[in-house]
C-alpha cells in the first residue's frame, strides 16, 4: 500500500461521545462526522425515489426482459421510465379497486421480473406494504408469513400460485391471486373450488386505468416492506423496514458518490437483476439504481443461463455474492493451471505485476489488461465498471483477483436485513482487502465487549467487540415480536448485529467472528465454521463444503461436494476408468485421497490442529436454494444441513472412533 493510502483515516470517533465501560466510542464516516444523512435530494420515500429516476431518465430504458421463443431467448425488450410510471399508477389504481387500502399487504411470490418491480412501485405510490415470499423458505414458513400478516392478495407466477392453492386449507385469509404469466382452465377451476379469485396482472392494470383512483402517497415513516429473514434456524422473523430506512442507504451511496468515493450512477449505466428481489440486498440495490435513472435488465430466471444474459445485456454494474464470485475465481484459476506452460507463466507474471500495482492503489496496467485479462473481462460482457460484493464475507484473494482481472473498482459491503442491507462499504480508491470499509453516512457504529469470547474495546492493537449500529437505516421492529425486537434494539436505539468486528488502524471495520454462529468442541476450543470453510473451498477439488462439529465430539467432520470437472480430470489421470461423477463420489479411494489432501491443505493454510477436518463424506448433489441448503443469498443453512446429513455425520464420527 502506498504511504498516502496508509495514512488515510476512513472513520472517526463521534465528538463528545461519553466513555462507557465495556464498549468503544461510536464512530462515523470521516467524510460526514457531524451528522447522519437521512435521504437524498428530492426523495424522502421510495415513490419519490422513483419520480427522481423518471426525471433523470424520462424516455430512457428502465425495465428490460428477454422474450423466450422455442426455448431460445431473444434480445432485450425495454420499457422506458415514463412508460413504467403510467403502468405503475394503473396497477396501483387497480389494486385500490380490488379493495386495497393504504397500509394493506400485498404478497410478492415470483422471481425478478418487470412485473415485480412495477407491483413494488405501485405499493410505494399507493402506500401499500410489500411482503416478499420465496419458496426456499419452505412451506411451513410461507404458511406462517401469510397467516401472520393476514395476507389477502398475492402476486405470483402460475407455478407459485398453484403452490399457494395446494396450501389453501391452511391459508384462511388468502382471497385473491394475481398471476403475471399464463395459467390454464384447470388452474382457474382449482382456484374457484377453493373460493380464491384469480386475476391477470394485465387485467388489474387495465381496470385501474379506467377512472383511476388517486394515490395516498406514503410518508417516510410508513412501512415499505416486511422482509422475512430466511436465517439458518427457526421461524422467520419479519423485519419491518420503513421508507426512511431504505432511503437512508440510497442517500448514503449517493452522498458518497457525489464526493467521489463511489461510482456515480447515471442513465448511462445498466444493471443486471438476478439476485432475489425478495431479499433486501437487491431491493436496496434496485432503489439506488432507480434514483440514478439506471436501466435494469432481468435474467431469464435460470442462473445456469446467467452468462448468456450478461453477454446480451453487457451490464456496467455487476452486483453479486461471494459464492458466485468465488466460482469465477475458481474457474479462471483452474483454467490457467490446466493450460500450463507459457500461458500459465504469462498469467502469473501479469497477475504479480498488477498485484504490485494494487498495493500502490492502481488497478490498471497498459499492457497486461489488453494481452492477458481482456478475455476475463469479456465473461461479464466487457463493459462492467463496478463490482460490488455483499450478503456474505469474501476472501482477500478473490477481492484482489477481481480488481486485477477486471481492472475496475470492486467494493465490499457489509450489512443485514435489519439495517436495510448496508451498514459499511469500502470506498473508491481503497484497493486493499480484508475489511468492509467505514460506516455508511446514515449510521454510526460502535463495538461492545463480549467477555465470554475475550473480545473487548481495550484489545491491542485494535479494539474488538460486537458490532452495534444506530441511525436512519435501522429497522423499526420485528413484526408482532416485541420481545425479540427488544433483545436486538436496546433502549438507546442501538441494533446489536451478533457479528464480531474490530477497527483497523485506518478506521475501517473488519468482520472477525460471529457471536452465535460458533460452537465448542469437546476439549473446549471455539470453532468458527465459516472461516474454516472459506479456506477449504479454495482447494481445486472442492466445490462446496459444510464443516460440522459439536461439544460432544473432539474433532471436525465435513460434507464435501467435489468440483465435478476437476474430479473427473483427476480420476482420468489416476486410472479410475470411466466412472461417472456420482460413482467417484461413492468410491472409498477417492474419499481417502481427498481427505488426505484436505488435511495437508489445512496445515499449509495455517489452520490449528483442532480446526482441521478429520473425516469427510462426499456427495455429488450440490447445496442449492432448491434443496433448502442455501439461503437466497447463497449462505449455507447450517441447521438444515445438519438435519439432512444427520446419518452421514453419525457415520463419520463412528469411523473416527
């Protein structure tokens, strides 16, 4: 890092903050130390945010999708901001004619589509409350959410609508389903037999256009969305977010952009929407895009075809989560290794040269960017200006790789649903990794001692503790759960995140642990499974891994999904005949080799003895959202994984014994 970079301070203690035993002083972004930003200019609510986008872009592209004919996706078809504005008003009016009143609940049970955004914007304009649903929560959770919110109407695709109809005997409040795509007569008959009204999105929109009902616009403190956290255990909690909560983060990004510390979004930008809109991370991303008049293109709905959508759309903004970015990293590195020879030498030389430049704050190289890294940039369409990683921790190696390979600004954000997705974010010009940047300018952050885990505000060289946040983006409450709300938001308004962090010497936040997502082994050692998994998943033969242990066992075991391509290649080189990937995963010799490799790999990467896995089980079926082992942002659901692999875990420990 350059001397200039190393001297920059990114956050500062709040002036005149009292000294309180057991906690550090609150810190704010050094660029805005005296106040917390509430909303961007001319937009205090999400509807006003949309109007700002309309004023910025007018007849410019807003929502784009690809028509599918005979299974083949065509070019993007676009609707302008002004066109969408009219459709939004008509749909909101149509909902009003169906009996919707301000603060009424509209369920959203569909993947990212233009209709999703239009329905959400109609909620913002008419002061309805959006409640996203996603089937990966599980049937029981969907039933719980619909009944807790007393949901009467839900916007769906036909497949999701059928799912709700099949559950209707457990959903007494559900009266109306609005479908965005085709449904047949059998679907209509089923709904009729259950006394559920079925309407088409276009019909509701058309009815709303006739003698349009005026909107009662939302106010900043009105509820915009109840976002249910999928979590990793238990019943989902409804996080109540107001318009002010979400707009505070839009304001923070915009404010920092205008100070030259983030990319300034404009009508020239294009965003690809594929992360679930049901999750607050993409919700806030979208709101931020809309304020700047950005064009938003949707993926087809199949992540396996995402690269094809990217090639067609050529986005300038790419927002992702670590599991996907890790795969980009893994595939590129595996490809380089497979080529070997001169190609590998050239890549390594170029990479090291740019890594040296990165340490000095540079992401460009006049020669290597053209000769070596251009094909990698082309994988994301060739026009990407900014990459943002969020929703989970990302390794320093992958962050460095993204900056080196794409020659662009790469940001890492940290946040939770409870603080509208973004609590801190790294800033433009900071090319170092291993931190998540300073606080957003809409919040202040402090660290509170966790004595049981030996984290205190007096720790040297850096103070450590539980991350607590206070400010305009902090959620109002958990829906109908006052006691749990009180456990998370204290009397002074501080939201306790459950994450452990420290301030580095430049006032940036570093996430180091989790208060609850840890466990003890039989000898009393604390285990942080995320950290261990993030190391093992970098092994070339590992696609996914779930590390498990508990206080009754002396060691760790793991469920491993091998990388299919790399395992098949290894098998061919080691005379395993023509065995399939599934057969290889069941072969004891393969398991023995991979276990020995992982033990060595753990030692090389400085894992402590008790952190090294002692047995593994191989499975050919990846962890996914559809099999309920990943959350919508692709985090591992530990509780569900523990249940699913219960027998395998018992067998692994029996083998060790």
